[in-house]
């Protein structure tokens, strides 16, 4: 049976034709090329400008641009909509997507399709960039998406996945949109090797999405870095979160996240490196938290989390807690502000480290007191709280702090 299906597919591919589209060709528009093509044909779009929108691809096709032809939607609405399986879009330069307050117009939309590939596409002057809707088994690869968003209310997302499954989003550059990459109700998604920067809201934002993985991405200078909400079994490995500054900005926000891994990431120069609320059974391991205002801010209802072999380097506050209760484990972390000793020279401090300072508790309650950050008075009350904890969790200690950075 499988042999017969394979032979049939091969026969169809052998019959496929290449159709050229250009101003001097028999076929002059992309819409006409789609209409006159057969299943599994290739449309070769030659260099030029094609003022078209609402292009519906309703059959298996490969659409390839030669020397990046421009598809100009002239702000009329959506530009390309894919409603078939086995569609490839490669090498187009798409501009001027329509803007609407009632319809999410996209440069490329994929609807209920499988086995799609969108690659080497440049998108500018867009509302939404690439919008995947109930799509699966596809790949969004090596695209450059540059918006001109200024405010959230009149801008869209660079790459959006809604009710999708088994999609790879890889090696894309996304800038100046609302959210660089957005997932909602999308499971088994892999997001890797992307750069998402200078976006109005989040570099990456996902909600109600499970069993996803994001690896080796950079989230730089966004309104906030990454927000992961109401999801479980998320793997977050080897990403960089940096320079996400603002009164309420963070490198990573976790809200209602369970059974996740945060391993090998770098959080550098963020207002808050990691902000955590209602998240349980998360393992934080081998992360570097460098020069943040708050390295980790725990807002409450976070239980049985493990922090091991992380480097806390030169943060204003290493850990902030708003409760006296602690059910989380800190062990074998390196703390740059640790002043203990190691008499037996085994690389582990002989004195436990208490990362929660009373001053961080005070700043949480009264933010204006941050002006006293480097004062002698604050040093005195922090020392008093360390000797006899009253306001901070008395069992929140790293009993085996490392004397040298974890490598």
C-alpha cells in the first residue's frame, strides 16, 4: 500500500511543470500563475514588482522568487493565503500589508495546511507577518521580518501560530513588530536560532501551549523579553535574554508554568532576569544571570522548583521574595556577592548563603526606597536580617554555594 502511494506521488512530481511569471512572460501576474498551474507545479517569479493582494494558493505548489521580486499589497489587505497542503514559498520580498482594527491581515497566512515551507522571505511594511492558523507539519525558515510598529494597539506580530502542531520556526530575524513570535494553543513547536529584537511588547510570547521547545534564540532590547503563560512541559535551553529594560520589563516571565526546564540560558542587563508567578516543578540549571536589577523575582505560589549550578553575577538583587514561605531548593550555585570561606578547599563554601536581602523585601513593598540601594543603612538592616530572619524566608539558603563560577 505504502509502495503504491509512493509511486503515485513520484509520478505526479515527474509531471510537474515550471511556469514563469514576469512582465514580458505569457503569464504576467502571480494570481494568473496560480490559476493556470497544476498540482505540484513550480511558479518561478522573475525579478520585478507585482502589485497584487489576496493571492489564494489552493493547490500544492512551489512558488520561487528569482532575485527577490517585490509583491506589493498596496495596503489593500492580506497578500498571500495558503489553504492547501504541500506549498512552498521561497525568495519573495513582500511589502505593504493592509492594516485593520477588525481583521488580522498578514503578508502570508497558512490555514489548515500541512507540509508547508516558508523560507528566505523578506517582509516589510506589514501588519502581521507570517500567520499560521490550524496548520501543522511545516517549517518557517530563514526569513527576515521588519515592521514599523510604534504602539501595541495598531500593530501585529511577526510570526504567529494559532492552534498549530509540529511546526519548526528557525533562523528568522524579527524586528519592530508587536510580539516577535507569538504562540497560542500550539503544541510540539520548536523555536530555534531566531533573533527577535526591538519589538514593542515581547520577543516571544506564548499561552496555552504545551510540549514546546525554544533553543539558541536571542531576545534583545524588546519591551520585555519572553512571556510564557499557562503552559506545561516547556524546554527553554541556551537562549540569550538581554537589555530588556523598563519599569516592568523582564528577560523571562513565567506565569502558571509547570514541569519545565530552563537550562543554559544567559540573562544579562534586564530590569528583572526571571519573574516567576504560580509556577511549579521547574528546573533552573546552568544559567548565567549577569548585571540585572533583579536576577530572579518570585511573586508567589511557586513550589518544588530547583535552582542548581547557576551563576548569579553582579545583580543588584539576586533573589526577591514576597513571602516568608519557601518550598524551593537552591544548591550549588555561584553568587558573586558571597563572602564566605572554604577552609577545606573543596570548592564549596563552608557557610550557607542567604540570597534574599531584607532591602529587596522593602523595595517590593515601597519601590521609592530604591534610592537607598547603596547606603550604609541598607547594609546594616540586611546584615541584621541575615543574622535573625524576620521578614524573609528563614529556610531559603544555598547550603553549598560554589566558590568559583560554574563552567
